[in-house]
C-alpha cells in the first residue's frame, strides 16, 4: 500500500499549490482534490506530476505499512 506525499514534497521544495497548478497548466482549484485524504492518482498522473516537478515518481509517494489483521499460526495436532 502506498501513501501520496505530494503536500510534503511541495513544502520541502518550497513550491506553492498555485505554482504546482501553473506548471501543470491548470487553474489552482483544479488541483485541490489532489490534496484530499484518500486521493489515489493513476500512475500516468504521477508521471505527469513528476515530469512537471522534475523529480522521480517515487519522490511523490511513500510505502505505508499494512495495518490489516495478522494471521494466527495453526496449531499442529
């Protein structure tokens, strides 16, 4: 599972949301959904962002630990 870290990347590199929208060729309100919790962009979208920001796709997300239930070991008879 991955977690988008676009907001953190922009802050680390001192890029405003307005500037991000501009390099994508969009109006600022159009990029607002990208920063909402649970937003899951397509790989092609991540590629466009990385190209516009001159970074790697891997800079825009982080692997999140799985918080699912752990399986119990079976007892042998």
